[in-house]
């Protein structure tokens, strides 16, 4: 905490003092670095007026955002996926101890290997594939997210049915890698469908819902189910189910995302 926390606080303070460019200044294809950019004094004034506070029209902004169909779908997808991420991260060490008779120390190391390698690989690979897919069709990012979630769901179930450590590790790393495909693309789609002035609120609201209803609640829910059965059964019932629901939500978003992206762009003109 000292090694990471103190530098993080220093970096946060420095970031807090930064002046941001005018919102929407980089949305245009032609000379984005110049078009519609105000003078430095005007930008500084605008940043100062909105810096470090919640806008007075938060309820109105939230109401406007929640009327966008794709955004509501993304809230569901993020919440369902975070549910599995939170429960898996919390209970994986104990599951390793219970199912494979490893020590607590070994379980911690193995869990770290799973979460770090799959998280880093899945996030970077998912983002790369999503950006490539987005170049050819407006639904590209959601397609990659849906594939990752719908492939990750059965792989998670297969992993939880395995009773040998090495095959389990291999399959669970693969499953969590696919699961993390959604991390970058889903947040990027929010940027694609929300006007620049509303994006901070949209991202904040989505993270609040995803954490509050997803990874903050899931360890307790999974633990309560485990008390009535077993941890393995509880994870096998919840993790694949919520990943599948998140994947279905992404599929539903394929019907609305192009229209919502076009609607946002038309309002910028």
C-alpha cells in the first residue's frame, strides 16, 4: 500500500490540477486538433467552472443518458460481467484450497497468476480486436465483447468441472482471458454513443452500477449460496450464468448501437 498508494496519491493530485481540452474538440475527422477549439483562457474558464464538482443538472443529465437504449444495455452487460469478475477474484483462492488441497500461500500465488496473466492479456487483446472490428462496422466493439463473454461462459463451467489442477489452471486462464475481452470495448462503446458533455457522467454512472450491483455484491451472494451447498456448486451456477447474460446483453446491443452512434454524431454537427 505504501509503495503503490503514496505515488498514486501524488499522481492523482497532479492529474487533478491538469487543464482539459474543450469537450468535443477532438470529435471531428477534419483537423481535430484545431476545429472548434476555443482560446486557452476560455478553455481554462470552462474547466474551472466544472472542476471537482457534480453538475447541478445531474438528474437531468442522467435521465437523458438513460433514454439511450444502448447505454441501458451496456449497464446490464457491465453489471453481469462485473458480478462474475468480482466473485471469481474473491473466491478463487478458497476454491483452490477446497478443490485441489493446496496451501493458502500456493492458492494466493496461483490466483495471482490466473488474474494477472488473463486480465492483462484479455484486456489488451480484446481492445485490439475490437478496434480492428470497429473499422469495418459500427457494431464491431460489441461483437468482440459478446464473443468474449459467450465463449468465456462455457469455458468457466468446464474449468469448474475439472478436478485436476493443471488442466483447471489452463482452462480457467483461457476463460478469464475471454471474459476480459469486454473490459475495453464496453467502455469504448459508451464513448461512441454519448455526447462529450455527458461522457463523464455516463462513465461514472455505469461504474457505480457495475460495482454496486456487480462485484461489490457478488462475493456475498456466492458465499451465501456456498453455505447452503458448496463453493464449487455456487460458482458453477452463478459465474457461467452471469457471463451468458452479459453476452446476451451485448447481442441485444447490436440492434441499437449503430443508430445511437449516428444519433450522437448528428447532434455534434
